[in-house]
């Protein structure tokens, strides 16, 4: 452990002192990102930006094709029109060779076609809804779609003796709804009996009616697809309403955030969630990432930051292999990606989704922190 | 299950009523669609959070945060609305100025504090649930219920039993006449802003405590339901806000519990539309007031 | 066309479309405010136009020249149904009732599979052109300007100033209110159809409370003296966030502060010019 942190410190120190001459071989390569930096959903975009910027420092210390990458991050304010305007500005004026983002699946449905029309590769780091990469041949994503993660989590729940399940989801955002569709299909496929399906709004704070109804049905597990804020609220209220250890809570991708522990505290204990990454993941690459992220931002990275961090490295790697900062060549190089980052080994399918699911681990909440779930 | 659902409904209704008390007062007396109300709610909660982190107990943090939110309300009212009142600007420009104001305020608060959800220290109020038969209620929920009752009683006493209340009611009825009768309407307006701000702040603390989620936009999320409650209850009608809040809470919970949770949100607005179509000035409203 | 110009146009294409569409929305708000009605159903009408036209394009494969005029059918029908009971309401009661109807529609989009739920409808082909958008905007402004100058315009202004007095003077108040609501539904429906066919994706959250307030703010900022004023308001409010892009995290703060100052010092709108005809006070 000590050696690792020493190593991380050494890496950080070297990076800080890296001679700028190393990377100066020509004009910087323009790359764009579109994230939510203002408004109520800004937490996601700012986490992603922090991950991107950390990776950018490392990439630029090495240099890409002897040049640096100049990253322009544009705000979408979670607004479709502003996201499109940002994409058009990045492509038309800044002449970016690739775009990372946008934050929400809904935004990608609007922005993806714009990038695709101009043949600029666009890589979503947090867009997990179904149908994203079907927008066109230039649309990629590095976030595992829910359909690869949820079956693993539900299989673990089943191994723990779960036979009946109640499903809860936020019905007003694409991410949660798409996750729920996957959850329902996976539960049916796993042979679990679905006792109830209850929805709520993603800005709701009261879930007592739905939870009281579910409690009367006594399911073995409650599976929730929503972003971390409502999931925390559901868990807190579930404990108030008397849900105990006999009910297993299962989360979707949205629950995989250190904020769950911060908001819900011990109420979240026992929750299972599948993820290709978690903050305590015990490999040197991840430990170095977490240490550097903490040093730079003063807090733990979440999944959004980790995905963004890997994505920036994957893109830099593709530009290097493409041999030229040209969008079409970068696209072809992206398809050939063989990268190993903090999320584990990474390749794309021919459909431009992440290929490997071997990195998925099932995590459990304990004492407000995620750890690998006991069998 | 029915008993628990009824309790759930009453508690949610108390939350709605608590939010609506100051809102209906501000709306009914000052006759302005003031969108900054939700901001006082957030401000109160964030102030209490800050004090609780300095180690203040809840009985100290709650009133101080409420007073702080009241002061914020007076300042904002002065900055945004005094000039418009003086030049007797069209009433809709007041709506517009508060719209610009909340956009700036929420965004400033978010870029200052970050958009994350925070929670109050977990031991601020005991988290245990009380059992009454098979029904469970938490301390925070009882606190909300008690505070709502207390605030309604205090407000009614103020409005009915004091000279100040008389002045405020006179202003709500006919501002020009009130001024002619020697009421300093400027001071009364500031006072109403202060009281509404305090009520909003107290609501923010209690509701933040109950749902354990405090963030800059928490007031914004309550505004739409707040409108439903004060319109159904009748503008400026404190008892109406209480009754409409409770009714809305119970109906929403019953809909989610026994019909479909997908309809929970829609039902509030269906009721609103149905009430207005049959009673154009709200369920408890008296006459059609011509106000823009 | 030189490549730099082509790039420039491409870059700002969506902004150019949005300016036109938001101009139509501002007019849709203007027609109801012009008769003194604070009716905030524009976002809801826009949503009906957007969803119905997107479904006509995606499911029925109708040509756009048929879809565009048909896109007013559903919003206008909805306005006819809700009009009679809703128009009895006054002031904020009317405002909140129309917002409530919008929220009910949003719940319908979220819960009915035909509308795609939270995932909305995606893959809508880009069919609308700048010519169509600005042609319709120009036509609408011209029509509203002509109406405003005519005797109807005088009656409308009388209603706005004092509805009871106007009724006593023989203005068919109810008929004008209904007419304004239908015109509003038509304009918003067209705007919805056009915006759906330039941005490939529509979702239920684009037509709720916040957009309703945004559309109102176009008119409040611009003013209601002439049909040009609300359009100017829409343009300013659409351009502001793009002009402030350089400020990233605090751009919405500046946006809000600018609105506050504009209203405090120009409470009757940026363009407080009145139509020549009557010398009455322009009030909202």
C-alpha cells in the first residue's frame, strides 16, 4: 500500500515537472466535450469534467503524435438545444476531431446525429440507455449499457436465495426508464417473480406510498433503477417504514456513487450493485487514479469521473494509433481499441459498445462505503 | 396497510402545507407572483446545515435559519421589487424580475456551494421510528406535523388578533385604501416578506431534515406543488392552504398506493384543473379576484 | 459558397432555427396576452404539435408538407375542448390551470408507450428548413400586425385594459378570448412541429413548467406593444446563453442578472413602442 502511494506521488511529481518541450511538436489537437456544468444536474457534468481533465494532464505530459490535446468543455445545462448548439460550435468553429459526451442519454439522441452527419467521432461516457450507438457509425460509448451489468447483479441476488422481487424506477428520465426496462427483462429471464412495479419522479422526495405497498407484498428483493439522489431517498424512507435485513436492495448503474453513502448513510447498507469500477478497486492503475484525483479535487472520484478518465485515455490512444488527427482515421482506430484502464480491459464491439463485461464486479454497501460483495 | 398509507398521506400533506403557508401569504398580500419563494426555502435549509455542522443543536439552528431566510427575503424584495412598486410598473414585470432573480440566485448558489446533495448530521434528530400499532412514524415527521400546526395557529392569531394582522389584511383587500388609512404599506410589505421568508426557511429546514437531502435547487422542486396548494386553497387563505395541502397529500398517496404510482403526479394537476373548472377561484377562495 | 461561410452557417444552423421557432412561440404567447389573458398553455400546445407531427412522420410516413399544416390539428382541438371551462378563469388562476393541463399532458407522454415514455421519440428526420420557419414567422407577424391595426386590435386593447368595460361597450369578449386561444394553439403547434423536425429528438420534459415560463419570459422581456417586441424578447433570451458561453459555470448567473436589470429599468419591455393607432398606456 505504502509503495503504491509512493509510486503515485512519484508519478504526480514527475508529471508536474515534465518539461513542456516534450509535448510541443505542433499545434494542439482540438478535442471537445459537452457536459452539464450548470443547473440542477451539474453534479454529473462536473464529475466527468474532473475525470477528463485529470486524464488530459497525463496525456499531455506524454504528448500525442508529438502534440498536445486542447480540450474545450462546453456546457449544455441539460438543455437539448444548448447541447446541439455546443456540438455545432465545437465542430464548426473549434474544428474538433472528436467529441466526448454529452452527459445524458436524452442529449445524445439530439447531439449524436449532428456529430454523425459531420463524421466526427462522438463518445458517450455516461449514456447507458438502449439505442445510443444505433444513431450512426460515428457514435461510440465507453459506459457499459445496463443490459450488460444488471443480469450479473440479479444473478448474484438469485444466488442469495431471492425468488420474488419488486421493481422501482424513476419514470421521467431516459436513463432510469431504460435501466428499468433492462431490469424487468433480466428479472424475467432469471426466473424471478415480479410482485410489483412502482414508479416515481426523479425529483420526488416522498416514496412512502410506493414503499408501503411493496412492504405489504413482502418481496425478497427490491430492485431500483434511478439516479443516486432518489435511490438514497428510497432507502432512507424504506428503513423508516420498517424494511430490515430480510429484504435485499439491488441498484442499477445510478446507485454506484459514493454519494449514496453520503446521503443515505447506513440506510444503504446491504445494497447490491454491479459495476465495472468502484473506488476501492485494488489494482495499481486504479489506486494511482484515485490518489491523484483526491489530491487534485479534494474528494473521491465517482463512477462518472472514472469512466471519463478512461475515455480520455482511450481517445488519446486511438489518435496515436490513427497516426493523424483526422476524424475518420480516429474512428477506425477507436474500433481497434485494446486498452487497459481503471475500469479493466477495454475493447469496442463492432456496434461501438464496450465489448467486455468481465470487469463487472458485484459490490455491496457496508457502513456507507462500497466493497466487493461477499458471495 | 391502509392506516400506514393514511399516515403517509397526512405527513406528505403537512409538508405541502408547510411549504405553502408563507407562499400563500406573500402571494395573497403582496399580489405578486414571486418566484423567489423557493429560494428562501433552500436558503433556510442551507443555513441550518451550516449551523448544524458548527455544532448547533436543532432547537437553535431551526429558528436562526428561519430568521436568516426572513432577512434574505426582505433584502431580495427590496432589491427586486421596490423600484417596480414605486413606478407602478405592470404587475407582470414583477414576475419577470423574480424569474431573472431566481435564475441568478440558484446558479450563483450552485457555483458557490456545488450542486451536490448534502445531509444534516445524522444525530440532529433521533432517527428511530415510533410504532403505534403497525403504523410507523419518525421523530422528524412528528416535528413537521407539530411545527405546521403551531405555525398555522400562530399565523391565524397574528392575522386575526393583532393590529399588525389587521393592517396586513387591509393591504390584501385594498392597498390604496390601506395607504389612505395611514398604513405604511412599504413597511407592511417588508414585514410580510420577512414573515413569508421565515416560514419558507423553517419549512426548508424541517423538510430537509425529513427527506435528508439538502441542495440549492430543493425549493425549486417544491414550487409547482406549492402553486397547486395555494390556488386550490385560495390565495392568501392560511386555513385553505392547510386543508388543500393535507387533501393533496392524502390523495396523492392513495393514488400511488391503490391505483398506480405513475399517476401520482398527474393526479395533483387533474384535481387542480377540476377544482378550477368548477370553482374558478379555488375550493376555499371567496370571489374572483381580477389580478394578473 | 466558400467553405468558411458554409462552416459558419452550419455552426449556427440550430441557433438560427431556434431563433425562428422561439419567435413563433413568443407570438403564441403574445396573442393571449394581447387580450389580457395570462394563459400559459403554449408549452403544452407546442408539445402536442411536436408529438403529433413526429408520430405522423415516423409512423404514418406522411410527407412534411402534409405534416406541417396537420400539426395544428391536435393543439387546436385540445384548445377547443379545454377552452370553454378554462377561459372563465382570470389572472393567476388561469395561469396555473393552463400549467396544470401541461403537467397532465406530460404525465400522459411519460406513461403511454406510443409516446416513448421518458425516452421520448428519436430519429425524427430533419425536414424543416430555415425558409419554412422564417416564412411562417414573417406571415404570423404580418397577420398580427394587420389585426392589431384594425378595429379588432382596438377591441383587444380595450379588453386588455378593462375587460368589463370592453364587454359593456359591446366587445364580444368570450369570442375574442377563444379566438386568441385558438391562434395561440395554432402558432405553438407549428413551432412544435418545426422544432421536432430540426432536432431529431423530442422528450416529455421539453414541454413542462419550465418551458412554459421561458415562453412567457420572451414576451415579458420584449413587451407587448407590437408583434415585433415579443420576437425581439425571444431572440435576446435565446442568444444570451450562447453569447455567455465563455463564462461556463457562471453564465446562468449573468443571464439572470441581465434579465433583472433589463426589467428594473425597462419594465414595459425592451421595445416599449406602441402601435400608432391609439394613445393608450401599454400595460400587461
